[in-house]
């Protein structure tokens, strides 16, 4: 259960859920669509990797899978992760984030393309570059459920190469809050105008402007 009704006004309460089971539920639809806004796509890639393992147990499979992921542009000045002190040389924290973003994007693409090739599913994947650091990770599943979690920024040190680097980093975790948009019918205005439509507008506002980041099998970064 992802939403509970508050007494009196019908407003859904947020509840904490794991992303994997919600994506599994979304894959029960004939046409699967996932819109995401995140920092590296690590959690989404892991959740879709589970579907590649579990899909053979389903009685029916999706006919189409459409995934659109918005990630920060490679060259922006990230709010996090970043070094606490201004680096004199190229920032190792930024280089590490970029490598992680690219790697998770390629793995995510491989998971979905693998599903399409093995099971005959029509797969459409788009990666887009954002001009800002997202303060939250947001997922919209089949246009009916919005899931989100704020990144928690903390100071910490990590060994990068031979250097111990002090940085501001984000802790995402594996659980997100869920808000139900509708249950097979037109959404209530109160729900429609809440988090789910904010997610949708954020994604739609950047549909045409960002440049593509990834293609199948290789990474093409936006300049």
C-alpha cells in the first residue's frame, strides 16, 4: 500500500516504500512507462536489473517499456557531491560522480535492451541532461504513482585514488515516499496538483531542451 487517506479531506498521506517492489507492480501493465529525475540512476538501475531477473516468472509481459531519465549535465557546478575545499586541479569528486553516472546509465540501458531482445518487448530509453543538481530523486510510474526522496547531504571523507578527500556528499538510501495519483480513474484535483504533477511538469519542462546523454552500448555526454 503506497497511500493512506487522511480523515475528512481525502488527501493521500506519504508512506515509505522500496522502489523495487513498486517497479515490479508497474511492470504488470501492458505498456510500462517510467519517468525519473535523479543524480546517478543507481537505484533505478538496480530496480530494473531485478526485473530482468524476475520477468520470466510473470504470466504476462509488457508489450512496451518506455523509460526517460533526467541526470545532471557533466559540466555543471554540482551542489553535491563536491569537495569542501576548492581544488587547484580537476575535482576528483566530480570525476568520480561522472564515472558513476555514466556507468549506471549504461547498465540501466543494458538491462532494458536485454529485456527487449530476449522477450520481444519494444523498448524506448532516453537519457537527458539537466542544468542543475536535483535536490530529490523522483520517479513517476505509469503516470499513476509518484515516488520521491530528498537527498541528505553530509560531510564525509573518502579515499579517491591515493588521496583522502573531504566532501559534501548525498545519501540517497533505498527507500522513497510514495504518493498515489489515481487508481484507474481520473485523479482527484487535490492529488493531481500535488507532488505527482510537480514531477510530471519538471520532467516535461526539460523534454526538448536537454541534450541526449547515452546511446546503446556507449556514452555520449552533452557538452
